[in-house]
């Protein structure tokens, strides 16, 4: 063994002599109180084991989540919803920028994977656009909140409007599985373009058209008649390219 001035130990996997305190994790079950593999080897083995058992790990995590979901929901329900007075006491909202700040001027919240700006208040999560409505109106929105420009993180007051579920879904772009990328239009087996619209969970056939523009115009007219200003169709509803 090399003659160092500090205590060392030999890793059972890579057989290197390494410093005790820096390179070995704690393990109370062993005599010297340290793991027999160095941290680097332990991390490599964990990665290999995870790749070999990835599906099993995911199943276990899902089962654990499902088992605790009811407890988590009950815990959140036990915490009272924030009131307008409490919200205004803790935070300030700028209608021009849509940003929440604390009393010290620090930015509050973060954008999550779903694209929404989320803020925690008294241990409970809230979406920032709903807090903006509460801050401005003094009451929670009756149904849903629609972002006019489809940018979920843009919480400027002029970009927010109350909406029913159908109205909110009307202001969307073409679905990802839409092969043409044009909302409400698909290609029929005869080569013509079919226009369809879903209203109140019922799909309605609008006709068969020789061009994609005509089919899109038919969908736009039906959407405008059903949802008014909430309808998004035509070029505005085309799916964004990745």
C-alpha cells in the first residue's frame, strides 16, 4: 500500500487506493463505517442497474405515486385556498407584465413543464393566471381562464379572459396527430378534404371539399358561429413547426 500522509482505502471494484473521507460513502453496517466501493464505482453500478431494470423502476414509482395520490390530495384540500386579501398582502401583480413579485421586489414562481407559471402560497400550488384573476377581481374565476395568444406563461391582464371549457378548447391550434397541420381538416379516402368540428362532445361533419382552403374556411365559419371570439381557425390555428 502506498505511504500517504492521509488515510486511504482500496476500492473493491476498481482496486484504486483512494482517500477515505473524499471517495467513500458512509455505511454503518461495515466495520470501518464506509462503503467497500468508491463513490464513482457505486454511481456507475447504479446507472447500469437502473438501465437494466428501468421498466420495473417506473412501475414501482407509478405504484408509489398512486398509493400516495389520495393522501397528497387530502393534504392540499386540508389547506384553505388563498383569499384575495391574503394574496395582496403577500404579493404584488403587475397587469402590464403579468408578473408576480413579493414585497421585496423578487420574482415569484416558475414555469413548469406544462407551460404554466406556477406559484406556491402557504404550501399550496396555484397557477399564476388564476391568481391574477383573483388579484384583479377579488374572487376566483367561475370556470377556466383562456390565454388569448396561447402563451401559457403570458399572464398579462389583457391576455386573460374567462372561458367555459368548450371556449377554452376552441382557442387552440391543430392537434399534434393532425397530419395536415390544419385544424378541423383531414384527408378523405377519395382524395378530398373533410371538414369536421366537435361541439359539446359531439362531432359534426361539415362537408367534403376539393381544396384544403375551402375545408378550412368551412371549419372557420362553424367555429365562429359556435364560439364567437374564442374560435381559432385558418392560418392562426396551424400547428407550429418543431
